[in-house]
């Protein structure tokens, strides 16, 4: 019973990370038809914003010493700010190009951010203790669940409900949903393209920063590659969820988390090192039977 | 003073010229039909006016503003509302949400929410079917209902000019009659200026007003709809008889 509960919590917390990542990608894809591969590097940059630039092995904590109620908004603002800046500086110029060009631009931007971090901080992972009080375990029905896992899941639920309420109840949310479905029509009704796209980037960047906080606390390290794995899984989740469908992205994120966790348990020990190969195999199966994704979005052909 | 003025407007897609040096003006309150065969450049012309495809040459003025090359949202905010071909409802949004999208452009004004609510009731009064199904997803409506929705949605922006691309496309004739009946009533009520693109001139001849015939990206004829519709020049120009 205890170990089953542990597996469930592992699956949910991993799925939460993937779901948050997939949402960040799907939000931008929805309004711009851009698959933003720089998203993973925004995650890494949000963690490094807590450190003072230095190539030493020992991290010099800068904003990382802030109390949590300042630290969390700080990191979220960094993620949102970086994401909005990447739109204003880079992606705005590519709005009328085809999706492949935009995607390549996002790869390039990702490399720029990554190498900028490399220059400032070196490639060595640095140990940081971010929100250390979260690593203590909690006993639930005989299972020892790290407090951080519970918080990760809770935060994700709050984010999901908050985002749903935001999209359904606010004027900005209405404009975003309209723009995601048919951007040109939304603009002909006076919806400001720049505002909606900036809003999507800001939300997406804040989601990246939330992942950064979770990953940073979980691993206790800052690593310039730390966003790469989540980014890949999140991208896969948006594809199998149905590009542009927010609900699909979240659903597929949790599904991937569950598959990865279950594989870890049921695969024979020798095969566990190849877990990801089995996960991708499952992804291929899903795409063979539902090439349009689990929940296909409307109006994916229209863009700015 | 004209409300809309085009001078030498051209639209090109790559090497293809869809609209060649079109010049005309519309007065406030006027109803103008642009007719012409498939590929005449009618939709391209509307898209240029709405700012969706910026013109490659010429100048467009609306309500004393030069709107050449301006963004679609800026043009909409000046009071030019476009109802594109194929209706383009937001299928996953409810009817009411569809109607409300365009009211955001007034959100800087005081009391806009109350005005939007009044406007919504006015649109529901014009199209009662929309009120009955206000919480239905727009994608589930029939073609005629969707046409009413997009016209209502355009009206919600409180426009001075509504440009409609093929309102009768894909509709049964009696539904088209209904749509036009409402349009004409709305025009009288609100002093709306209407720019309507239709492939055939039949509707223009029934409704009356001004009609232009477009073919090969140019305006060939311009005059009273009923007089033009019966003329031989119209037939010849439409089908291209006597082309050099």
C-alpha cells in the first residue's frame, strides 16, 4: 500500500512538471503557431538568476537568500520577463514567417541563452539549496512522501485552476482564446495582437520559472542543461495532447509522467537505464493511433 | 465628405496581382455591392481595406484617417468592421463569448461594460435565435445562425461601416432573405454604411443601392444597382464578352 502510494505521488509530481512545461509551450503555440524550443533554457535561466555570475564551483547566492515570499515572485518575474523579452527582441520579427522558420529561430535563441549562462557560470552544475525546508518527508499511510512532491502537485493544481479561471472569466482570457482559435478574425474585432502574444509569453515564462523553482528545490543544483529534459517531454506532451490544445497538453503531461514512473517500477532492473526508450515507444504508439493528438485543437491552420 | 476612400489601391500576392489600381469612395450611410465572378479580386480588396493583406500600392482613408497598411485591430477600432468570407466564428467559444470579443476595444472608455450589455441585448433583439442559444458553442450552429452571429458580432463593435464578404455563401435562399432583411433594417436603424461583396448581382438588384462590377482585379462598372443589373453592359462585363 505504502509503495503504491509512493508510485502514485511520483507519477503525479513528475506529470505535474511535464504538464506545466507542456502548458507553457501550448500557450505560445496557440496564439503564434510557434514551438518555442527556447522554453527549456528559460527554465535554466530562471534558476541562475538566483546566483551571482561566477565560474567558480561554489555558487555565490544572490537572490537565492531571499525569503520565500519574495524569492518566488522574483523567479516568476525573471521567467516572465525573459520570455516577454524574447518575443519583443526575436519572435516578433518572425511572426509572418512559416512555423519551421520560427522554430529554428527558437532553437537559436535557446542556444544564445544557454551559452550566455555558460559564459557567466561555466558548465559545471552548482549546488544550491533552494527552499531547503521542502525536502523533508511526510508520512502518509506508511509511505514517506517528500513534502516537495506534495507541494509540486498542489501548486500545479492551483496553477491549472487559476489558468482555467483566467481564460474563462477575464476579458484578457477571452481575447486569448479567440486569438488562439483564429488570430486574424480576433484582430478584425479589435483584439490587439501584440498584447495577446505578450500575455501568452509572460504566462509561459512564469510557468517556466515555476518549473525552475521545483527542479531547483528537487535536485539542489543549478545546471545550464536542467531545462532540456523537461522541455523535450513537455514538447512531446503538447504533440500527443494535440498541438494548441491546453487541456490536451496537461492531460498528456500527466500521462507521460505516469508512463515514465510505471516503467521505472515494472521494467526489469537491467532495462531501467533504457526507460526513456520505452516511454518514446509508447509515444509512437499513441501517435500511430491518434496522429492528431488526444484532444485536437480547433483552427490550428490560422496564424498571425 | 466620404467615409471610405480608396485611391489606386493594388494588392499583390507574390507575382500575382489580385487588385489593380482600384479607386472609389463611399459616403456615410451608403450601401454598396461589389459583384463579379470568382477570382475578380473582391475578397482581396476587402482584406486590404480591413488591413489583413496590406495593399502593395495606393492609399486607403477611413473616417479621416489614413489606414493604408495599418494593423487590422487599429482599423477595427476606428469603426470599420469586417465580416470575412466563410463566417469565421470562434467555434469553441459560446455565442455570447463570440459576441463579446469585439467589445474589448472600448474597454478604455468609462461605462463600457454597461454599454456592451445594452449592445448585447440589442443584438439579441435583432437575432432572437442567438439569445436562445447564447451558451451554445458557436461551432454547433447552422450556417444561417453562424451568419447571424458574425453580423451580430460585427455590430457589437459599434461600427460605422460593416464590410461583409458573401453573406449568402452556403445559405439556403430563404435564410439569405432573412439575413438581408435584418441587414437592411439595421442599416436604417443605425445609419450603418454597408459594403457587401456578392458573386451575383441578383441580391443587389433586389435590395437596391449602388453596385460596382469587378473583374480581373479592376472595377469595370459603377452605378445604380437596379439600372446596372438590367443593362447589357453588365452581362458583357461580367462574362467578359467583347474583351479585347
